[in-house]
């Protein structure tokens, strides 16, 4: 994956240095951006922005503030390189949520590894769910593989919402995001409260979550998650919908259909030592047992203990 880095300065001295420094890293692409081009440049989302303060005819604090206020680049890391190393000046720049201030003269190896490490950190963070902050599929797969290789028993909990599409159709996507965040918080809270060690919680995507817990007994945990979910989910519905016990949605033909209030289904796969050889086998059983849980009206869980 190409890592595009913007070098903001009004001469070409910096770009030459960076290209030479990263000549053995073909995945890095360096683009020189003049200060008068910044508005156009920020329409893209680079992996990293480096500002050479000595080579711009503009107040660097205002420039940093502009970058941070840009909706598309609120999380893009920024490095300021400058010969102005006074403490107050450095703090003003860092106060604009800028990641690094590097004082000249620059140690090129230090600059090289700062850029590399910032991009590594951003790459890792982008694999997290931006909505819930939980690890995504890459980390989930890695964690499953690690536990299979350790040959220790564990349980895999597959969790997802029932009638979530109907909820989105009635309440809108912003409310839908809120109920997904609430679901993640409920899962995290209950697992942390269980005081189990060596647990893992991931966000597969949408309204699908996964949790890995040690051992082969997790019924109490499932009951706790469901009880907490059902008790608190009602705050995301109107009083009228709660009183009726369902929501009404018009289908594509304009016919009104009734759907129960959003509930939570949990499918549990017990991974005894030696039961599974790879994560695909766990996923197949997980889909089956989650389907069994979803066939029950309301929040429920089902456990697969087949050997």
C-alpha cells in the first residue's frame, strides 16, 4: 500500500532529502506542496504531512490549525520541522494537536524512523473500527489463530443485533450508529466486570461483534450481556414503540410491516483443545449456532458443544 506523504514548503530542498532518505522504501511517495496549494492538497487524504517551517511564508500555527480543522484530515499525523526551537513556540504548535516537532539541524535517521513509526501506528489504528474503537477483522483472525496454536480451551461468542435494518429504516443511520456503540459498550463492560483474564473483543463490522474468553463455560457471561442489553436498549426507542413492543416499517411495496424491538443474539462456539484446525472451521460453526440463537424471539444465546 502506497504511503503518500505531503511535504509542505515553498522550495524543493526538503523533497530531495526525503526521496533520498526513503530510496529503499518504494511504498513511500513524497509530494511537494506549496503553501498556496494547501487548499487543493487537503482535498486528498495523505498518510502524513511534514511542514518545513523555515521554507514557508506563512504563520505555521495558523497552517497547523487549518489542517486540523479540515474534516478529511483531522487524524492525519503532522510533523513540523523548524529551526525555531524556543519552548513557547514548540508548545504553541503542539497545542494544535500536532504529533511531532523536530528541531533543526535534523538527525536524518531520527526523522526516518519518526516517519516510519507514525505511519505504522496510523496503519494499525485504521484497522480498528472508527465507530467503536474495537479491533477489526485482521486482529480478530490473528487472535483466533494464536489461541488455536496455544492449544488452550476457549469460547468464541458471535454477537449481532436482531431487526437492526428495520431500526435503521425507522430511526435513521445516526441513531443506528448510537445503538451499535451502545452494544459495544455493553459487551466490553460485561466482559470486564466478569474479571476474566486474557479476553478479546472485536468488531467484525456493522452490527456484528466477536468476543473470545478463556475456558469452556460462558453461560453466565452471555446472560449478563443480554440482561444489560435488554435493560438499557429501550432508551433508543420512543415511548410509543416501547408500549407497542414493535416498530412499523413500510416495505418496498408500501405495505406496513411490524418488527420486534431490537434484540441481541449470541452464538457460542466452544473451542475444546484440538477441536478446530483453523479459523474457517470456527467461523462455519459460529454461523450455524448464531442462526440457532436468532431463530428465538427476543434476545437469546445458543451454545455449540459438539466434539
